[in-house]
C-alpha cells in the first residue's frame, strides 16, 4: 500500500474497524473508503457487489462482524452464524471479482478447540470440539478462513487471515447483555462505585484465564501484516500473556476505584478454561504488542467516562 491507495475498511464504526481507520489516518493514507450500515448492508450480496464495482478498492480490511460475549452468543446463535457468513462471503467474493489487490480477514481466537493445548498454535485449528457457547460464531469465522485460503488457491487472490485474541479499548461495547468481559467489568465496577453498592457479582468461578490485546495494538498489527505478510497460513495476534478473570476483576476494580466485595456466581458458565495464543509466528515476522494491560484499561476507562458513563 502507498498513501494514494484506495483502502476500504469494512466495519469502520466497530471497535476493530475504528482502530484501523484511526491508524490509517494517522499514517497519512489519503483515500480511505468507509460506509455505515445504513449506507451499505454487507449482508446483501447485490449491494456489496455494486459498491465494489463502483469504488474499486485496492486493499480491504474486513473488520465487519456481528460480535458479542458469552450471553449474546448463547442467546442468538442463529443470528451470529447467519450474519457473519453473509458479511464475509459477500465481501471476500466481491473484493476478488472487483480486482482488489489484497484482503485482510479478521477471525477470532475462539476458532480453536475448547481444550486446545496452551498456548494455542495456528496448527491447532480443527483439531477438536469447539466451545459450545460460541460455536456458531466460531464456525462462521472458520468458514471465512477457509474461504480466503480457497480463493487464494483457486484464483490466486491475495487474502490473509489474522486471529486476534480478546480485544478491548476505545469504542468498545459496554452493554452488559452483549459486551465481552473486560468492558462489562469496567461498567459494572463504575456503576457500583457510583451507587455505593457493597458488592459486584461476576459470572463463573473467576478461574478461567484470558489474554487481552488493546485494539490499537491490533490495528498496528493489521497494518504491519497487510504490508509485510503474504501467505495462506493464519497468524495469531496477541500479547502472549494471560490473566485469570479474578485477577482482571481486581485490576479493573482498583483502576475504577471500587472498594466493595467481588462475588462470583458459580451457577453461571465459565466458558473456555484458558485462551492464550502462541504468537511466535507473528514475533518472528518482527511485530510485538506495546500497550500494557494496566495502561490499556486505564485509558479505556477514561474513554468510557468521557463517552458512555451517565
């Protein structure tokens, strides 16, 4: 890519797409293409094909997706598999047909088996059963990976696939019914602090371990790999370190300033016991995450206070 390349960011209003857009703008790319959902319904094949025929983007960052936490995935599995399959199928196919030079597809670490060896290597894909609570979403993402690889093999289409770990940062979703664990905890502890609540209840045992990557680091990795990686093999994107949910909760409570009790509802599901990515492939390419967890949570809380908190 150069500064005059036509670059389409699909999902630019989401957490990941927004970060990619900010990074491209900061780097001085001048011809960035973006459409809101109202302007372009990515689940419509006709609309997507017309858009690509008219705009002819040279590079595509496919960050558009229907995402959510355990509750949302377990409650709306049909929505998750249908919408994600439609979005990625339409965009990947239209990008190829319109002659795009390269496409970057964003998957998810949930593609790996529930009991995959830790840390999870790229070759662990499709070696065991998935976590049931987000199986529909994971299957859709696996289909996207396979589609990118298949278009490369059959048509020579230059597509790459990245598997980010759990993400957080400015622009995150803080809705308690649909958000992921980190933003949900920020909101829970903030509201408990404001209300003077004596305790905060968290789903599960607190023992599962998770890895968290700041979305600005992911955007940096996306730009780096779009410029420097050309292979059909997927690439994990993470920090290579994890924390327990209990450790995460204690850290967020301290950053927010909540001093009450943290209670664990063990009747609720934990999800996958551990999710830590092996990032040696990405490290060998020359990229590492730079934003520490405490620093990242503090800046995300500041964004929450300025943009979401009542």
